[in-house]
C-alpha cells in the first residue's frame, strides 16, 4: 500500500461481473432472442479480467487489467522522487515534470506534440517524494501509435538547454502560485525529515534557472533504474512487449539511499503578510512496510476528522474537526492528514486560524492529536469512512492506475479488496491510541505566525 496525503490507495477486487456498458455504442443491430451466447458476442459486455502482473526483468514489472473500454491508459512509473535529490540538485524532480514532452533523443517537441494531438491523446507527468510517473491516455486502437513516443519520453530524454531555459518561467510560476496548504505541507516535511523526504516537490528560489542539462541527465541515469509499467484497458501481452522494450538509463546503477529518520521536536516558522496563520503539527506515522500500522494511521486520520465528506457538508464526526471547525467562535478550521513512505510516515493536523485565535486552537489541536483516547465508536465510524474512500479512490481508471502503480513500485505487492478489508477490521482502538502516543511532535507554521505557540509550549 502507498498512502498519499489526501487519499488512501487501496485496490478493489475486479470481478468477472463488473461490466461497463456505453450509451454511445455502434448502430444497434436487429434484436435477437436472448441466449447464453449472445452476451459473449457483444464487444461491450466482455467482463473485466483479473489484474495480471509479470516480472519482465530484474528492474521492470508489467501490470495490467482489461476493462474492455474504448479508452485506455498506459503509464511508466520510476522510483525516483524528490527524496533522491541532494542539497545541490534540489528542484530537479519539478524540472523533470515540466520537461516531460520536450525533445528527446529521436523526436522533437513538435513531433511529440503533433503525434499526441493527432491521435487524440493526453500526456501527464506526476511526481512525488518517491516516484516519477509518465502516463498517456487515448483510444485503445491509437495506443500502438503512441507507445514509441511514451518510450522516448520515459527513457530517452536529452534535456536540450534552450528548451529548459524556455520553461524556467513556468517553474517560477508554479512555485509562486502554491496555495498556503501546499506550502505548509512542504514545511512540515522539512521540519520532520530535514533531508531525504524533507526535500520539497518544488524548487527552492535560489535554484530557479540553475537546473542544467547535465544535472537532469545525471539524475535520470542515477535514479531511473527501477520501473513499473501499468496499463488499464490493454491486453497484458501488449503491455509486456512494451515493458520489454524500455531501455532504462539507470539500469545497473548502484544507487544507495539512506533512510529518512523522523526528527521529532523540531519546528520551522515562516512569517508572511497574510490575513491568516497556517499551522501543521505531526507525529511519526507508519511506513508502507508495516501494513497494520499504515491502516491504523489512515483510521486515525478519519477518526480525528478529514473535513466535510460532501459539498457544504459538516465535519462528519471527527474529534478534532468537531472541537475546532465546529466551534464558530474560534474563527478557525482544522483537518488531519496521513502520508506514508517506504521507510517512514507522517500523521498530523492542518490548522488555519485568525491571528487572535491561532494560539488557543493550536494548543487544543496538539492536545487532541497527542492524547488520542479513541473509542470503539470512533473506530467503527473511521472504518466505514476508510472503506468508502477505498472505493472512491479507485472508481476511476486514472485513480485505479496510479494506486496500482505505486503499490507495485513501492511494495512489490498489490493487495486486493478482501485482504484490505480484513486488515481494516483487525485494527482496534488500542492500536490507534498507541500510534499517536508513541512519537514526538514536529511543527511548521506559515503566514501571520506571531501568536503561534512554539513547540515547547505544546503538550507532549
């Protein structure tokens, strides 16, 4: 499993009865008497097959599921997120994302763009602290024409200097328009981990314009050595063939990654001219390798409260959100978050408050986070919400593809719905209370922070 900041990626079981029909089908044929064989001849009634996984080589895994839909998605994910940067290469992953679709060794930017548009395809590049992913989506009968270009984009980048220079302003703009909640999330990672997982997904200001072709090429050669190829809506043999043709630039490279250790008791503050103060409090959560603690972390997230479940809805019963967001006199809002990585994780609270109320709200939130005291009723409600979130996360092909890719890439194992639900049901209130009480607190604040209490003023 690979939990991300606002979602919990799990897999629903794909059964033989999960069939998709389409309103805009081909011209209707003359009605025929119902028979046991008629449904099997309907191209829109082919049942989904089970998820298929193949080890193509020591460094490449192919995963696919047939959906029988006209739209297909094909993606290549690398284990090469921002945690593998260094002090002198910060922001490289952001520049890699921006450079997706630029000229490669065998194709110009114009050629790539023209081919994708001519085939009605979309190209996406997504990045995280542990991964870089390239995805194309198009009609399934057009994927064959797009595959060579996805291969070029993922494994034959050249990073032409003039093209990088043309995109410096985009990098600067992305950094400047970050909303406060993104800024505070980056700050709490920096406070909790310093380096490794503490490196931001965005380039620091002093690195803007300093990402050279050599820097990006060396990063790719050092880190693009382990990949997962995932497809939704394509035959497995086609996916395996594509995966076998990937020439990883980092294949065979001896990459060493030091585990990121949680630095409890640390604090970062950034004062700006803002109307509000934003605060993040976090304790060490669970790593991906500990499945039960990871589920417990996700349940704490929901037991404390993750905001409204519907548009203009209420807080859905969370202990923290009921105490903070539910009290209009506080002029504040709060929600919880949980993130999980291969060797660590964060479990914490976001707060947005006016300068006059932020001190009291922060102390109250810290007390609730560190005390726990979850009842069986709290856990039962959290379990129901988590199971619903599992379905919501993977109900779209795009969400399903990303979660399959991350689980395969980061854990080497893809869990099905039955396994996950059994694990959720096995977690008790004691597991949740033990998780929040065992760690030290880290803290980050952003905005009008003059009245934000310091970490030593908060209850341990």
